[in-house]
C-alpha cells in the first residue's frame, strides 16, 4: 500500500468541555467496500446500546453506498465515507469521486480522525478490520489511545475465512500487531460451539484473555408491518451483489416444476441490478404470481416474520435473521472469494440449525433446489436444535459489556 495517511496535529484535537454532563458516546466503524453486512451489524449494535442507555448516542462511520436508505433509531446517526469498489483483479478504486485509491484512502482516514476528535467517543467498536480499509483507521487508533480514555473494541463475526487464508491476510496487513497493541477487548459475535474465527491466528495469551464470545446478534422482533399474502417462502441473497447464481437457481426451479409450492417472495437486494436484474424481472413476470419480487426492503424483518421458510445465501446477518425468526432455512453458500459462508453453513447444518445446498455434495441444479424447497415443510425449526440455547444472546451481552466499560469512564469523568 502506497497511501500516506495524513496525521492531523494534536492542537486540532477537540474535546468535550464538560464530559461529566454528557451521555456516553459510542462510535462504530465499518469499512463497507461490498455488501450490507458490516453496516447492518453496526446498526443493530448501535440500536441496542442506545436503547439500553437513555443518555447514550452512537455515530456509525460507514462506506456503504446505501446507508441513507436505512432508517436509524433515535440518538443514532451515520457519517458516509467516500465509497470504494473492488475490481475483478482484486484492486480497489474510488466509487464515484474520480480520485485514485490513495487519495480516497487519505480523505477517508482524515474524515474518520476528525470525527473522532470532535465526537470524542467513550467506546469505539471496529467491525472486522483491525487496521481499517488499507490502514485508514491507524491514525484514529493512535490518537484515541494517546489523548482519550476511549475503550477500543474489535468486533469479529463468527467466521472470517479458512485459518490458513486468514493468517496470511492478517500477516500481510500487519493486523495481528494492531490487535495486540491497540484493542482493549475482542468481541466475537457468535459462540465457540459453532466456530472460532481466530483459528490460525497466533494471538498471544493476553489477547486471548481479552476475547468475549457474545453470541449471535438477535434481530428486531418488535413491531412489524403486515406481511404479504400467505403462504410464501422468502428468497433473499442479502445485498445481492453476489446473489445472481442463487436467484437464477430458484427461478429455474419454479420454471421447471409447475407444482412447486408455496409461492416465493424474492428480495433482490440493492446491489443486484442492471441487465441481470432486468432478465430476472422478465422471468418473474412469466411465472404469473408464483414468484413476486422487490428490489430492496429496509424492513426485511416483516418478510421473515410471515414466511413459511427461507432460501438464502450464508451471510452473517441473514443467518442471524433465520435464527431470530426461527425459520426453517436452506442456505446456498458462496465459496468465492472466501469460504466464510460455506464454513458457517456446514457447521450450522451439522448442529441441526439449517439445511445446506452444497455444490459438491448436492449439485446446484433446478432439481436439487426443488427438493430443498419441498423439504422445508418438514424441516425442524432452528430452536429445536440441541445447540440453540444461548445462541442469540449477543445484543444483551454487548449492552452489558458496554455498561461495564463505561462505568469506569463515567466515574472518572464525574471527578
């Protein structure tokens, strides 16, 4: 990486004039170069933390291009960082600004740093990338470590990648040193019984002692809108950016099996667009109501709540929704560029939480998808699995942990 991230001088630092009188401030960082996962996880955390503490506020720093399409709870706001995209060759480019990637990274880094200086968070929760995108978080970590009593938290989803691949990636990014040096705690948003995402990483005993297994992050089970006409199964490829193959498979199943029931409600996701989406729309129309589709649903919880079952990819957030709404599900995991979804789905299937449609074992054919959809009616609910107890304690654990961390901060501020 050739980017030279600018360091802001210390005299520009802003602090709260009376920290004893303000409520706790939580900053959440998610780099969001692709998909919706990081933003949705940060949004769920921010909502739970501010709901548990009447005076707390949260600011989410995100690179997601669709952040503005989500509703944010009271006392939660977001700052949109300039977007980047990943090219087919693995390199990155600015999404819209006409700047090279080094200039874009510098701009993002300085926006993050100035936000941290002005907001002066009591807790910073970093999603997945210890250094941030291309190291953009490093100036902020150094600043908060030196000038504030901010608690620095690294949050990891339940599965990152194959142990060998992850170890090589973290070595290349110098992420292990950053984790050991800067972070007060490491939170794993899952349970050890499902998977340990740090397999392959040479974490010190000290770092391992700072790890907390929170459980999965429950999705909102509160007020929802009336669901569509029932019965139906929900088809969701998450953000949709890598979901075309799964959508094609489902549509082919309904096209080739005229008696396949129940009907399907398909949510493309905001990143499945262009000619591919147009062709899917043509095929949906030809199915005469047996499949209906929408592009993006910010309150997808409503569709989960009313569904008889779910066919989905294996992303973290979708998996949490399957567990939260206790729906029989068939997961069709992607296997490139990471094995994350396949690892999650295979472990969940072993534990009896879901069924998986595996390319090598089952074949990704219309016939195999027809069988999987028909089997949903007899499939056991995730709550019936032996390992289901405590799986969804993540938000409760996080809010309790934040309260414990803030106790020291608030008592010191009050002096």
